[in-house]
């Protein structure tokens, strides 16, 4: 059974950024906070110290100056403001993944720039960033660690209120909602200050949640038991479909449907899939073109469609 909702006005999609089902430290319970990083290195070889006393923790990198001259993206997060109108600014796309990698495109995914990472040769570890979303004028990237950026180039790290990993993040109802390991949940009104919210498995045990999306006033999650739930705020959860059958969910034509873990990210003007390299295709096309080789043995997170987000920068 699919859950159907209708979206009026501008089309609203959501990003479902998720972890894999393999074993490893990234999918285990945590008894403490993630390790601190002393630097966030960019592909240009620059690095910025993460100074806990200053609270900045921003990574810097040099821009190649690519520009997009027309169009507004249909984002995979709830990108409309409270008036229902799309925000103003320059469209941007980001990708996240292994080794804490983050990279952005300013020309609809044709070229990529401003690459930063936490370390080389990343795996299913505490540096892995599993998901991304856009809202409140900024991107967020989540895993064991939480980051935000106003432009997709300079990033600030924030405290994780649960000390657990998040495999999915979405924006709606004027807040971000992240879910993940064991159903742990965190939410934020601005993408910077996060608080714990109610277990997204609603007391059904330590079950990983792999997908979250926002549709028509509610967040929807799918967990490793294949149960679909909804919540307006991350505090009260309702079972929508006990037999949804998969932890991988997507929004298509106003309905929540199952999807393969490695399905591409579908945007109005492009398709993207991850790993290394990042590949791009035109909407509806299967002709994929390599557009960015991720350095240092890192990859875009293997749940390919989940590790991309679109937004606007000013």
C-alpha cells in the first residue's frame, strides 16, 4: 500500500539520505560523542582548524567561479518558503559522502568545485556523511557529525544531541529533521542548534531508519523493518503502513513509493548518481557522463540519490 498525498502549487520533493545495511562502526550504537577533527582539508590543500572555543569550525576552499545563468532548481528538500514561493538566489547543488567529503556545483551539476573532506580513504566510520538537505537558507549534511553551510563551500560543525549517526535528513514545517541509527531522531529550527526528538521507531526497538521525506505537512520515515511512519514535528509518530516493505522510500507523483538504495537523484533539470566519479544525465536519459572524480579514495555516499541536495545561495 502506498501513501498518497497531493502537493498544490510548486512541486515539493524531499531528500532521503540513508546508511547502508553493512556492518561497521557507522551502524552501531554509540556510547559517546564522535571524535573531534583538528582540520577540514580542501582539495586545494588548504585547511582550517576547528576551534571549539570560537564555534566557527568552517572549512575554506578556493572557488573556480563557475556560474549558472538561468533557471531555478526543483530541490529534493522542501525548498519553498512559508508563502509557497521559491526562494531567491543562485541555484546550487551539493554532494556528500565518505571521508566527510562535501562538494558543490553552481552550473546544474556540469562541473564541481570547493571540495572539502575530513580525511582520505573514508569508510563506514564516524566521518561518513550520509545525507544532505536544504532549508532556512542553508545546506545541512549529516552522519555521526552535523554540518551546515550557507553556500555549500564553507562549513560549520555543530553538536550532535544524541551522539548517534543519522542516515537521513529533510526540511519541512520550518525545521530540519534527521533520523538514523536505532531510530534516533534530532531536529533543528535553523540547521545549527539541534535537539533530540522522539525515537522514530516509536518504541519498536533499536531499528535503523533509512529514509525521511517531507510531504504535505508531515515527515515520513521508513525503517529497516519496512515500516512507514509519519510525524508533523518528530515528537508524535503514527504508523502509516506496516507492510511498506523497504527502508528505502521516495516521493513520486504525490505518492510515497519504494526505491532501490542506489537509485539516482532525480531533479527537474538533471539526474545525478554517486560513488566516484559523480555522474550526470539529462532528465529521462540513461546516457551518463562523468562530471567529477572524487579525490583521495573517497566517494559520494553509496545510497546514490540520497547524498545530493539542491538549494539557493545568495
